[in-house]
């Protein structure tokens, strides 16, 4: 069981690294698009609404698609004051409970983003701008990001549980 969890964890880690690379490119694209938007509006008085939406789509992708990488590195904001006050065993239990609650929340959130994605796809929903890009694009990034974050949390919960049970049995 532990070998399967470790293989899934390595695969997830490799996927996270690829997504962070793509996210870095998307972040640079958003910065370039917004810079171009400011310059074109300031210098040429050009009104281009596509720039705001393109940058927003890039930022939505970065935010959601890179969330599992941030979780892998435990980079999300936490309350460290509580961590310092609790004894180590109780603190480990706190982390597991928070991971389980988070995993359940993001699994629920993934189902809701799936509903948005399907609705946008079936109804052909687009934004209200003249450019009118399809809304399934950001909704798909939200869905995939939430699924990956849920998987990352699931792996962290069960790898930690498996390691703890191995230690108790004397196998680690």
C-alpha cells in the first residue's frame, strides 16, 4: 500500500512542478498583457477589453492550477501561534484534522466547479464583453485545480497515516 501511495505522491509532485512552470509562464503572460493594456490605453487611447479578460483567465489558471503545488510545500497560510502552544502529538493530530476537513471542502468545491463547467459547456456561456471568450475555459481550470488540490491533500493524509502506523509497528 505504501509503495502505491509513494508512487502516486511522486507522480503528483512531478505534475505539480510542470503546472508551476506553466503557471509561471501564465503569470508572465498576464503581466505582459496588462502592461500592454496600460501602454496602449495611455499612449494610443485604445480601448481593448480583451486584455483584462485574457489576464484574468491567466490569473485564474495560475491560482487554481498551482494550488496543489503550494499545498505540497505546505505554503498555505496557517496559524503558527497555535502550533507553538500545542504539544507535538496534539499538533500532529491538529494538522491531520485540518487536512481532512480541507480535503472534504475542496472535494465539495470541485463538484461545484464541475457543475459550473458542465453548465457553461452545455449552454455555450461566454463573458459579457465584445470579445466573449467561453466561460468553460476558466471553469475547467478551477475544476482541475480543485481536483488536484483534493488529491494532494488525500495523499498527504494517507501517507502521514501510513508512516505513523509503520512507526507504531516498528517498520520505519
